[in-house]
C-alpha cells in the first residue's frame, strides 16, 4: 500500500510503498484511513525531535485520524507507538484507542480538530481542578490549539476567557472576552496589559513557553489582586521556545502551581477516556476550526506548507 514514508529525519516524508504488518493484536483491525491531521506533533515525530521519538526508521508519521472499519463504521483513532502511523492508505486501528463517530460526522473536521482541541480539554478536565465559573487565559491563542482552547474553556464553563498572542486584529476575531497583543513596540504597555489581564485569572493555558512565558510571569505575578488566589499555569506547547526563565519569586509570591499537560503527564487511559465526549462536541458545530484537505500523494508539499499554514492541513489518502 502507499503511505507517507520517512526514511531520513532531515527530509520530508515521501509518497511511497510501505508494507502492512502481517501480525495484528486481538483488539486491532486493519482499517482504511479516511483523513489524518498534520499537527505540529506529527512534524516533530517525522523529524525525530519529539520527546517520545526513537531513532527507528523508516516510519509512517501520523498520530491520529479517522478510519473506515470493516463493519462500515467510521472511527476516530489515536495511533499506538510503532512504525505505522495514520498517514497511509491503511493502518492498524486499536478499538480500545478509538471511538465510533456519528454517521454524518465530517472526517476532515474531526481529523483537524481532535488533537488541538484535546490539548485544552484534557488539561482542564484531567490535569488541574478546573471548575465552571473560573477565569482562563490562553497564552498563544492564534494557533489551532489556542483558538480551540478559547472555545473549549467556554464550553466547559469558564466565566471569562482572555486571548494572548500575536496580531491584534486576529486576536479580536477569536471570540475571547479580553485580548492582549504581544507584538507591539511598547514593552511597558504590553506588560501593563498582561498584568491587568492576569490580575484575577485562575488558569493559564500556555502554548508558547520561551520568552513570552517569562515576560507574562514577570508582568502578572507582582500585580495579582489577591496573592492567596490559586493560579494554575499549565504548560502545553512550546512554539516560542523549549526553555523559559521562570522568576523564582513567582513561585514564592503567589499560589502559583506550574504543571504540564501532555503525553506522559496525563495517563494514556485518562486521555482515551476523554475521546468519546470530545468527539461528540467536535462532530457538532460548537467549535470552529479552519481545515484544509490535501491528497496524501502531495505529502511533500503539505510538509513544506504546514509550519506557516493558518489552516490545519489534513491528508486524505
Ligand atoms: N500537550 C498537548 O497535549 C498538546 C496537544 C496539541 C498541541 N500541543 C502543542 O501546542 C502548540 C501549538 O499547537 P497548534 O496545533 O496550535 O500549532 P499551530 O496551529 O501551528 O499554531 C502555532 C501558533 O503559535 C504562534 N506563535 C509562534 N511563535 C510565537 C511567539 N513567539 N509568540 C506568540 N505566538 C507565537 C503562531 O502565531 P502566529 O499566528 O502569530 O504566527 C501560531 O498561531 C505546539 O507546541 C503543539 O505541539 C500540545
């Protein structure tokens, strides 16, 4: 069968032949792939830079997708670790790591949205003690995961959602209650806006890390309205840098709780147990996310476009 195949970590996958495994497990089935999302996590899987990567090549990238099963149902699935990912004409779907989708679900929308939406959904439901009525700040709100985090926080009952990121006009279109643009010339004004926005937030969902996280902590912590109010800062993505200088006083001066949310820090069983509820919401029209379908045979073009695409690219065999 044909698949996107990575043979070297320093070049994009190519549309080539890849063998299907001859042995499959008791809960597994060979299924026809309908759509697979090209998420940042897939880019880092394919260039070997993700923290779970091994040096084993060749591999077919893709961590999730939508597949047609032998019984005709469509399932959203999360791929097990191994050489065969979801960016192939066929793949192995483990029924325990997948959920049946409504018959009228849009597979492109599901493949585009489940991974970025899961990042905030799991963080709020499984990683911290989030309660309806709390105030959420999304740091890095303009990406697919950040845009969905605004909608997920609202869906789960957040009282006020603040969107922080680059591009005032783009931020204004995201439907948040408050916005703070990080890309102005006046650092003092940005710090003042961050301080005001962070005065009484309960939760920060952080997709940036690097310098912006350091800047935000330095701005927010000294200006908290009430130092006794807990602040859960959840590290989810690192598009602005893998490392961030955390001011030591931030951890002493307020009730700051710094945690991460992702593969490893949230048990796999917890992530899997959230799939069904999230798939129902994503299948409906509650969340909006721009997605663009690209034929699997054009995988090399998709790889070149993905890092700067504002739409989530979805490969379609
Ligand atoms: N832990 C988890 O469970 C989990 C799950 C899904 C995703 N993630 C991670 O979350 C991050 C975001 O994923 P995504 O799917 O949203 O990616 P994406 O759609 O590619 O969006 C990335 C966004 O980051 C913004 N950005 C980059 N550098 C920035 C900076 N210095 N300051 C402000 N904004 C900056 C870009 O902003 P512009 O629009 O201004 O270019 C872009 O909108 C990635 O690191 C991904 O790996 C984690």
